C-alpha cells in the first residue's frame, strides 16, 4: 500500500463515525441531492446487478435499493473497514452486501455487473496513483458489455466567477476544519488540493473514452462544481 493510500485509510477510519454529518455540513446538504440524481439516472437503465465502488458508509447502495424496481443485488466495496462497518450497521435492506477491497483490483470476474457507480471518491483515487485511466479501465472490466458507469465527483465550473467562488469556498472551509481539527490537517489539505486541481468535465470525459466507455454524457450540478458522468461499456 502506498503512503497516500495508508494516509487516506487512516483518515477515513478516523472520520467514519461522523462522515455523513460532516459531508452534509460541508456541502450544505447538497451531497444528498447529488447522490439522488445519480440514482435516478441509474433507474433509467433498470439494472439488476450493481456495484458501488468506494462506497463509504453505503449511502449509494441504500438509495439505489429505493430507486430501482424489482429484485436487485447491490454490492458496495471499500478499502476502509471502519467505513464498511458503518455501512453494514446502516443498511439492513435485503439485496445489499458490502465487501472489503481495493478499487484498483476489483475481486470480480470480467463482465459481472449491469451498473457500476462511484460517488465523491475519484479525487482520492487520482491522488493515490495519479492515473485515473487505470481505475476506470478496471471498473469497465467489471461491467457487462453495454453496462452503465455513473461517476459523481466535483469538477471545475466553466464560468470564471463561479470557479473562483468555488475555489474560495473550498479553501475557506478546509482552512476552518484544519483550525478545529489540526490532527487531520494533512489529509484535508490533500483533499482540498485535489478539489482545486481536479479535471474539468471535458477532460474527465476524454479519460473515460480512453478507458473503454462510449456514449459519454455529462450532467452538471451546482453551477458545474459537481458533475455526473455517464458512460456505456463498449
Ligand atoms: C469521500 S468517501 C466517499 C464515500 C461515498 N461514496 C459517498 O458518496 O459519500 C471516499 C471513500 O473511498 C474509499 N477509498 C479510497 N481509496 C480507495 C481504494 N483505493 N479502494 C477502495 N476504497 C477506497 C475511502 O475509504 C472512503 O470510504
């Protein structure tokens, strides 16, 4: 495990008990709406076998279960035992299971899922290796041909004023958190920098296309500060 992976693993272990509250505060509750939008898009394709990568406390699997009709099987994967134990505690619905694993080496055969999702975690992965294509290619491998990948992450607003405002908010919010919780300064700084420097929606679409996806669509939210990318396995 790389030094950065170890750092993030310890960090998520530390914040697991308050992760959802914390996220809600940082995003003024918008994170819930972003995830709901992703699940509505998922429902358009009526998948039955779903995988949520970097599932954290399992919010996406729980929402998917509510949004998808019929019998669906949803697997949530994460490398943090602490986040996963919170996920298990919160998700008692039938058809949801959680497994410990690394996003870079998914423990599934090729062509296993109708739907693969990832929400608010790609910036971590990018920071871990600097090579998103490696991850996206691995996610594509686990999808059936024609299966759908839904990707939710912060982006860069096109409008210069909104972009500056977004960056100012990220700097101020993380600065405040660092003052209140100096123990977690390094990982928070790290997440701040990844938000400020992450790809814009066009760049991310290109990486998806290079990783085996076609018919890429982008759904922008919150003035383009957050995007859902949809791709279909070629
Ligand atoms: C910001 S949380 C996102 C959780 C959830 N998807 C959500 O929407 O809130 C990022 C999650 O990614 C997990 N993670 C980071 N790197 C990972 C990796 N290489 N493999 C598996 N999980 C990873 C962390 O443990 C953490 O639970």
